[in-house]
C-alpha cells in the first residue's frame, strides 16, 4: 500500500511538472513573439517619425525658402512612399493616416511652393500621422 501511494504521488508530481513546463514554455514563446512585434513596431515608428520630419522640412523649404533643390517634390515622393510602406508595419490606423497623407500629397505637391493652404494641409496630415503613431506606441504591451 505504501509503495502504491508513493507511486501515485510520483505520477501526479511528474504530470504536474510536465504541465507546468509546457505552460511555462508556451508563455515564454508568446512573450518573446509579442516583444519582437513591439520592437518591430517601435523601430518602424521611430523611422516614420524621422521621415515625417524630413518631409516637413521639404515642404517648408519649398514654400518658405523657395528652394527647389531642398524642397524638391521628388524627394517628397520618396519620403511619402517610405511613410506608407512603414505605416503598414505599425498599425492599421497608422497605415490609414499614411494613406491620407499620400492622398493630400498627390493633391497638393504641385502647389505647395506658392499656396499656404496646401502647405497647411500637408503639415496637418503629417501631424495626424505623428499623433496616430504616438497613440500606437502608447498602447504597446
């Protein structure tokens, strides 16, 4: 009888240990995945924030400085493309705001150098993307 009880305790302990190990491993794998996703979102976010500042500088150079080299719309198109591409890695709402920025750019890039309203619209859209990225970063686990 005593041997039978010891075996039962042994089996229960062994089963509990295996279950505990599987649960621990599963949690660790999940946590690593979430951490990696968050790291990718942060990296993409910081890159987009940098590119947004560069795009804003292009707009200001074109409008206020009338500098066709620093305010080149071609540079702006490259920045817009990168913002849209990386926006999809951040969140769906960031991607949506990046698409709105792209639409505003498509509509206003030709007139931004001499139209203050076009410049203000573009800067406003840049700010909307920035705000959405900040919200996403604040929601990370």
